[in-house]
C-alpha cells in the first residue's frame, strides 16, 4: 500500500494536525502531509505546519464576500498540490466538494452525529451543549464530508461517558484523546481501500 498523501484544512490551533504529524513521525501512520491550508491567518496550525517544514497557506474566510468565492480560492490553492485525501482538522468554514472530491474528504466532529452538530456547533460550544442536555454519553465522529456541515456517511464513532462533574474542558479532553486514536484509524482504512459507501452507511471490508 502506497503512503497516502494528505491535504489538511484547519482553522485553529492545529492539535489534530500535530497528532497526525506525531504518528507519521513515529511510524504509526503511513502517510505524508503535503500541504496545510488555514481559513484564518492567525491559526496556530499554520505555524505548526511551518515548523514541520510543510507548505502552509492562509486562505482567510474573512477576505471573501461569499462562501462561493472563498471556495474558489480554496480549490485554487489545492490545485497546486498532488494529494490523495483531504483531511479537515477543526476546519470551521464550509468546504464545497464541487463534484471533485467525492469520498476523498474526511471530517471529524467532537460529538456523536447526528446529535450536537451542524453550523455553529464547534469546540467548547459542543461540549457545553452536551453537558447541559443531560445526556450520559458523548464522543466523536469521523465521516465523509459532503456539502453540508457535519453531514455525510459516518465512518467511525467512539464514545466516552459524560460524568456528573464534567465541565466543557474536562469532557473535551476525553473526547480529544479519542479523536487522536480514531482519526488515524479512519485515514488508514481509507488508504487501504477498506471503506465501502452504501447510501448513508459505510461498511468496513476486509
């Protein structure tokens, strides 16, 4: 199996990117990051990419009057690189597939989709909503992206308990630790050709 080439889209600190880079570095993930694109110039994830010697490109959402114009710029930036898979790693803007990347874009969300997801549900807001709802279980979801927020066929999910004394920060820490395990697994399954999309369902095949 050839090493999978990744384009990473992010908006914030880049902790998910760092996890992928760490696992690539120690051999746990057979992949290569070829470009990192941030939707905010100040995103620390871009600095992490530069520190790792990777191309780091800012395509700032605020510079564009519409989602369409922003995506024009995103697609133009991506067109300069040879990659197999797009990995959204805390990317808070809408990415339009435009028929080019079907089943080639993964997203991760810090809750169990279809709960606590959609536009405006990100970061601490998700975990606060989970706690306030009174649910006893949360977790994370890795899914194929489509043209809607936090939508598309689900690849993997993992669960963590919601404890009586949880704060958004303590719950986020447990969910993030789970994300660090599951995202590389999903990338590896994709690279091995083991994911079969059947409508809204994804089967993992031998």
